[in-house]
């Protein structure tokens, strides 16, 4: 009888790919490999340029012209070094930062890190929605319309989308930061002088200058970003084999973040500082002031950049916070779960958005105080998180061959201590100074 | 009475003479002796070397004090022991697999029960707490009095897992042997559930579990996992083990997996596989993944069109293969060319002597291996197919695409 389990024969098979086809396929595969890793680093660094950040950069440019540009290079290094440690931990251990803190330091420290994080992040979310309100004012849209729509948009985006879709949208948002580049070009700055000030340090010892400097560092390196970055690599299942791609992602993210900061400072320095309009306190005001100085387009692009940054950060901050808390306490977390599978995760996320946007809508909202609180909160929370990171990344039983090298440790600890000193200083200044605080 | 591990941490211990010995800092279980008995209590006493009390040296236990039935001199000095499971270090705050709830959870606390055995009291680990009551105890124990903690946790919904259903995750294979950790219970889970569990673990944990599963289960799990994860796992496996697992997979699944690997790794694995299986996979690898050939499985059931229903059923019965997924049988004519397909329901309902040729579906559909996947989808949609035969130029069947292959392809899009 002629039946049986058939084995196909080599001769019968056609459709062998030609050499060219195969080479194209391998190129595509390599691109896919890189794209599979890229994302967390680029997104995290760019979210650093959030509403609070842009306001600080604007003030830095308006008050001190090009004088603070030199700080960008050391800041890039600091940002890269701290972020890279988290990326490495995520890639090597496959666990989130709050997971690791929980497993290695126990329940109570984790709980306090998370509770602090919740309130600090909530204050930051308020700041983002305030940024949305300020940007939309330039386009003559009332905050009572703009903020609820923004909140809905952010909520739907994350609840309805899958991780991949959301990431693509976030990567697109990164590109929109380029509006600041055009804004700066329209402002017609003196590029030669800007370049000179970037390379040659220009240090002053008056209090205002130092406060502004610490504000720059403080808004650029925010504690929650480490959790987001590490979780991003974990959720993408990036393994040690793709560590070099992950590193490239973080490096590219840190540099591109600082390039945007450069253009924001140059833009405001060439216009507001040059025309003696130095008492700007937030990015919305700056956009308004740019219109008569550099033309309608410069101001519009500036406001658009602020809107994009605020929306972007407003989508990521609540997400990151909900993640951190659920991971640490052992609740299901992550966008790949449905609402029913991870109710606490989605509820936390929703509360952060509703309260964050709601506060901005209060007619007599103490926005100024909340902004200061978010800055001080970041400052207090940051050293704690960085020390946890350094303790963890040096554990050989966790990291194996990927522990920090001595040289790396030195750079990282110097960065950490500098950040701690600077942020304590800015927190102190924010508390005890009556005048406008940096980063407002 | 029920006791909690957090409550007992730090409790003062007294010897038979009533002298203070030290505070409890850790509990150990010796799985080789008894899977759930607290076998040793670590007692620390400041700057002195810590002591160990054995389970048969305990006279009574409460959340306020532990009473020994021997003098302090009878206790041994603590020596670290790899074959002891440390409750605080190895269990609290760590992730475990809940084999009944089929998910990965984090341990907040442990529930212990007293058991009296001739003259002494033993503690048995009954369940692990993964819910809010445990979290509240962890947060408040030592800050507010134990009685208040108990009152506070009472209204909270309990969430516990019986110790028998707990599967520990230990990446170190040596320690796993010493602690008698096996993943046998995981092999009883559905591969899709096991794959979900794998997604929640870190790379090293995943790796250690896959390596300890039997090849058949491992193959089924890999087939359910996301392509990127599968790739990572196979790359990190010992090539011999990886080849064994690939051998257990359906050739089309194995080919899809190998197509994602580098040329060298994929060749290395194919060389490790037995010749026949390796050849099947090699042939499939030649097809573009987006064609019918790239989707088909070269293993399918076919019979001659002249054979009777009875003969076919008899033959199927004798196969020692798993035919759970079988729902269509391919027919061949006398020239070994494709002549039709018979759904098993028709076979089931046919009279014993009926020839297979009389049962085949109309119209006769098939595709060549270089047909685009879109054509495959359209045919499945148009004729409500459950299986599609792929034929070569000479109209000989070389493979078949099942409806579940189509579904998973469409889901990925």
C-alpha cells in the first residue's frame, strides 16, 4: 500500500533565493536587529527635555546667553554614564530596577523608594500638563480645552496601544524635537561664538549663575528616567548579546538630548539675551517673546516643541511610575497586559494622569509651588536612586563579568556625588530663595 | 496557631535553663530531609558567632519567644550550608512560579504552622503570602506591636499559594540539585501557559528552566514563545541540547527558528541533528518565509485514494505518533500524484468499506511552494480550509499548511 508519512525530497524544492536576494535579506535582518534594541535609550534621554527642562534651558539662555553652553559636554558624559549603568543592569539581569532593589534590599526600602517616587512623579506630571497649557496659549487655545484633550490623548495612547506601537509614536516624538533646531536657525545666532562657548568653560561664582547651572543638571538627570530606561530594555527582552546595540542606543540618546538643549539655549541667547529680555520665567513666555524678535515661525516652532515635549513626558512619566510601583510590590505590570490582568498598574496610571491634569485645571492652582516641589523632590530622590544603582551594578553575583570597572566606578561615583551636591544645592536654593527658581 | 515568618524574625530565644541565647535571624529548610520543615534556626547574639538550633531542640514557639529544650552548650556554631534553603535570603522578596495559578509571583511572607512531635515543636511551611496582608506585615513589623499588625491585616483580602504548588527558580544548577528543585510540575502545564511564565522571568532564569525541562516540553514551549526570545534561548543553550530540542519540534517550526539564527549557529545545530530530520529542515530553510513553502510542514498524513475507510482507520490506530492535530488526510492516485483531501469528520461518518476517493472535498485545491503567503490566506478564506496541500511541479504533495499556521502568521502581522 502506498501510504506513510511523506518526506519531501530536495529535488522537488525550487525557489532557491539568489545571492542578491539573500544579501538583501541579511541586511534587512541586521537592521531589524538594531531596531529591535533601539528605543529605550533614545526615548528616555529625550524625555529629559520635558516642560521643566525646556523652561530651565530657556532661562539659562535668556539670563546668561552662551555662558552656560560649556556645561553641556560634562552633562552629556554624566547622563551617559548613569544611564548606561541602568541599561547594562536591565540587559544583563533581565530585571527592572525596582525588581532588583526589592530582591536585594527587601520590602521596606523598596516601599519608601516607590512612595517617594509616586509623589515626586505626580508633581512632575502636573508640570508637564502645565507645559501643555502654556504651549497651547501661544496658539490661543484655552487650557480648559487643551489640557483635558491632552490627558485623554495620553490615556488612550497607552491603554489602547501595544508596547511596539507606543514606542513607534514615542520615537516619532523624538524627531519632533528638531523643531528647536529650526527655531534656533531662525533666531540667527552667532554660531562661531556659540561653538567657542561650548568648548571653553566659562565659570562664574555668583549665586544666580551657580543656581542656574545646578538647575540645568538637575532637570536633565531625573531619577525616574533610570527606572523607565531599565524597564524599557527588560520589556524589549534585550539580552547580553545585544548589549553593544543597547549601549549605542543610550549613547545616541544622551548626545541627541544634549544637542537639543544646545539649540534651545542658543535660540534664546541670540534673541532674548541679546535684546535684554532676561527675566523670562517659563518656556511659554519665551515662545511669546520670540515672535517679535525672530519672527512668527521661530516662536511657533518653539511653542510646538514645548507642546511635543510636554505631551511626550506626560505619556511616559505616569507609565514609568505605575511600572515602578507594580514591579516593586509584585503586581502585574506592563503594557502587554490587558486591563483585567494588571488592574493596579492601569489604575495607578489613570490616577496619575487624572490628578496631574486636574490640578492644572484648578482656577487657583498653586502651580508655582508644585513646580518647586517637583524640582526639590527630584533632588531628594535622585541621590537615593543613584546610590542604589551603584550598589547593584557592582554586585558580581548579579552582574557577573559586567560589573563596573574601576575607571567606570570612579567616573560614576564622581558623577553621582557631583549630582548629589548640585541637587542638594538647588533644592536649598529653591526652598530658601524668594526669587524665581530655576527650572520653573 | 498560624505564625508568620516576618513575625518570628528577631524573636528572642531562651535555653532550657531560661538563659537568653540570641535572636532568630534566619530559618532554614533542608529539602533533602523534609520539603516543608524548618530544620534550623539561626540565632545571632551580637558580636559572638551565631548559633544554630535544630528542629528537635525547640520546646515551644510563639511570636514573643522561642524556648529551647536543651542548654546553650548543645547548640552548634553556624556554618553556611548550600543545601539549606534560607527563608529570608532565598524566599522572601524573590519570584516563584505558582504552578496552580500558572504565573510568576513575588513572595511577601511565609505562613508557618506548629506541629507537635514527641516532646518538641516543629514548624512547617504551609503557604507563601503574595498579597496585601503579607505586604502590610513586611512594612509594619517591628514598627508597631505585632497585635496591631495582625488587626490591620485582617480585613485585607488574602492571597496565598500552598507550598506544594510553589516552584522555586534557582539559576545555579548545582544548588538546584542540592535543594532538590525540579521543574517536573512545570511539565504538566500547557506549553502556552509555560511560555507566558517564561516571558516574566529573566534570561538566566529562563535558560535554566528550559535546560532542565524534557526535550518534548522544551520544544513545545519554544514553539509558543516570541521569535526573539526563542532565538536568545537557543543561542545560549548547549548546542547538543538545542539540537535535541529542535528535533522534537515540527520541521516547519524548527526551520522558522533556525532562519532567525546566524548562518554558523544554524549550521552547527543542523549538524548535531540526526540526518533525516536535519535534511527536512534544511530543505525548508531554502524557502522564503513569506511563501507557501516557508509556511508548510513537510510532515503530513497521506493515503492512497483506493484504500477503504476501514484500512485507513486501522492504519491510523497503529501509528505511535501524536495525531491530535490531524484533521485532513491527503490522497494520492496510482501515479503518486495529489488527488484530493479528506477531512477526518467525513472519514468518521463513512461506511467501513467506502473508498477514500469517494470522500474527498471539492474543489481540488493546492498551491506550489513558491506561491505568496497572500495566496495561501485567500484560499483558506475562500474555501474555509483547515489544511492546504502544497505540491511540486509534478503535482506530488511535498507539504501541508494547517489552519493554525495561518492564524499565527496573521496574528503576527
